[in-house]
C-alpha cells in the first residue's frame, strides 16, 4: 500500500502540474508559457517526483512505464495491476483538482479539450490516426528505454547511473518527448494521464482514448524488450 499510495500521489502531481500548465498557463495572453513551458512542466513533475518517491515505488507514474519495466524484467508482473489502478486513480484526482481550479476562469469550456489527447480533428496539428499511433508508440518505447537504462543498477559500481542523474535524464527525456509530439497528439505516452482528462471532457476524448492506451503500452513493451536485449549483450 505504501508503494501504491506513492504512485497515486506522484501521478496526481504529474497531471496537476503538467496538464495544469497547459490549461492554466499555456495560452495566457502575451505571458503564456507555450509548448516549451508545458514540456518543461511535464518533465519537472517527473524529475521532482523521481527524487521524492523513486526510492519508495520506483516512480513509474504511468501504466506504460510499469508495463515496459515488466517486459524488461525489471519489475514483477504480479504488481502491475495494483500500480495501474493507483496511477489512474491518482491521475483522475489530479484532473479533478485542476477542473475545480480551471472552472473559475471566465469563459472556461471543457469543449476546448482540457489538455486531452486526440487524433485527426482533435489533434492540435490535425494529424491522422496513423501518425498519432506511430508517434505515441515510438516515443513511449524510447522513454521506457531511457528509464531502464537510467535506473539500471547492474554491472560494476563505475557503470551505475548516479542517484541524481537518473531523475534528470528521465525528466529531460519526457520534456523532449513533449516538445516533439504536442503538435501531433497533445502528447500522452501515459494512459493514466490521458484517461484522467478524457473522463472530464467525455465524448470524443473518451472515444479516442483507446489509442492512448494501446499505442503507449505496445511501445513500452518494445522499449523494455529492446533495453533487455542491449543490456544482456553487454554483460
């Protein structure tokens, strides 16, 4: 339960901080933080939580990351369901707090998207389903690959990542992912984050939610297996 609570709190922070930056600050007239600010916000939520709860739960904050770590042999499969539930619940709580804040703004409208992910007409750049599926799968694979490598404590002491370097590498990787893919899907690579906002928007966001579960999880499995093969060949 200690690990599950840490995952729920961490995912709460990711959704509130990341999606909150998009909803509350990205489009503010003249002073808005834009794509760069939102990308940094998501990266910083992971970086700060990795430092805060990494030693407790591993700081997955993402069903796809947990699935990728299972595929890579770095996490027990029996703990996967509990982690996923905790992450989704924490994400929904984060979106709930964000909604309570955002609805106080004049002209707030859930129909604007509430930082939800989408494809085709609901992609920021109107990208088709295939493009959105590919980018979500590929970027999640690379994210999981980086996470596996940054947190791998195998090998000699000289080869092990430092406790400070891992959160920075993972946070910056997520920042880069957002810089690349916000125009395409509004960036998911995280089914819990996508579910959290989609449930508030309803309609199209829920109808398109399947892609933001299937593509990231498929990509995460590839990323986990890929790192496992590379690490094994280096032993």
